[in-house]
């Protein structure tokens, strides 16, 4: 079941507040200076335009145009009443939302224009009274407070997103560093193997060569020495091989480490028990998961991400998909292009599809 996210709840809250403040006019308790049907049409236009501007994920003409229509419709709705009552709250809503859709300076200009509209909408009698200053000042402060509150919330969301990206990058670096440490340890052991066992083999060869040219007890002494060296050599080989024998990289644990405790994003990781990858392939899948999770946090607007790794006769496949907005006209950035090159160097490939959410498929061939 799809969960209702922050954006949906915000849209519902705006709708409820707008209808609540407009209820007296909608039910005929407050008269209008234009036909009521026309006023209701303007009010509906305001709601539709405002919700559209919030629902559109990416900046562009549609979002900017919808918000502009919402602002103009809110002014028309307010100015079409002899007494605005609580309707200036609609202008407060547009001021609060402007932070998400436009730079802060644009929001401040909107607040100034909204304040002028509120002052003009007051009845002539009230406009000339000291109470007008209080009303206009009150709505000015409310607009500024709502803008600052929205700006603070937006900055907090951005910081949480950046923290999540840093967390993913740190976990990926930790996983790859541990693999690098194991590789360095195996190189150290191989040097020991060369130095120590190579020396013992030289001694063994000399003892056997000497015994070959001697007879009797003298030859027996060298053979016994050679036997002792051979036994020591066998023990050293077994110990060295034991240290060299390592378990294959635990890909599932590595991917889960990167994907856990991400604010605002639930990541599900499923790695088939049949998956067997070497260090280079494991590093490729770790980097792919890092890039996928980071892009999901940064661009997709998703709340859930599913990652699975499976194996068949043709190779090992990583599939990832999210419930975000997607991008039909997807353009690969440097990160995804680099990943594709990494998998192609392993003999595989990486495919990306943004038509329904964001979907990535990375494959390496079977050994």
C-alpha cells in the first residue's frame, strides 16, 4: 500500500484551510460584489492552480504558470468581497508556498504585493480607522513568519538530504576500504611465502644435492635434515594457505550497511544466496548501490527503494527501482556514465529507465 507523504499531507492541509476560510462565502453568508458563481469559479481556479504548482516536481513553465495563476486568482477572490473577513489567509498560503517554488527575494516581493491587496480589500470605513493598520500589519507579520518557517523547514530537509548522501558515501568507502585491507594482507602473506618458503626450498635442495654425492652415514644425516626441512616447509605452506583462504565478500551485508538509517527513504535489500562475486565485481555493485541511493535521495522524491541482486547461468544482476517521480527524458550524469563504463570493463552493462520511477539494471557476466 502506498503511503501518504509529506507533499500529499501539505496539499490536504492547504485545501482544508482554504475551504474553511471561504466557507461563509460559499454558503452565502457573506455577499460578493460579483456573481457568486463567478466568485466560486475564481476560488476553484485558485485551488487547482495552487495544488498544481505544489504537485509539479520540477521547476519549469507549468509550475511557474500555475503559481502565478494562483496568486492572481487569490487577489481577485479577495477584491471581489465587500468585507474580506478571513480570506487574506489565502494570501498567507501563497506566501508560505512561494519559498518552495521561487527564490526568497521573489517571496518577499509577493508578500509586499499581498499586503497592498489586503489593504485595498478592506472596507472604506475600516480602511480609514486605526484598526486597518493593525489588520494589515498582522497579515504582513503572518506572511513573513510563514515564509521564514517554510524556509527553515526547507533548509532542514536539504541538510538531512545532504547528511544522508554523506552517510551513503561514508559507508561505501568503509566497505571498499575493508576489502582493500584484506587485499593488502594477502599481498603481505604472498611476500612472506616467497621469502620464507623460498629460503626453505633452497636449503632442502642443497641437503638433497649433498646427500646424492655421499654414501653411508654421512648421506643419511643429510637426508634426515632434508626430511625435517620438508616437514617444516609443509607446515608453513599449510599455515600460509590458511591465512590466504578468505570468505567471498559479503555483498548483502555491504549493501545493507549503506542503505540503513536513511531519513525519509526506506531501502529494501535482497541478495540471493546463489550470488558469488569476486572483489572487483563486489566493488562495482557497492559503487552502483551508492550512486543509486544518492540519486534517489537527491532527485527522485521517492520514499521507498528496492534493490535486489540475483544470479543465473548468464551472470549476476543488480536491479533497483523506486516509487519516485522518474524522468522520461533521462540524461545520464557523470556518476551513472562512470558506472556504465565500470560494468562494461567487467564485460557487463548498466541500463537506466526513468519512465515509471527510477529503475537501474546492472549486470556482470558469469565467470
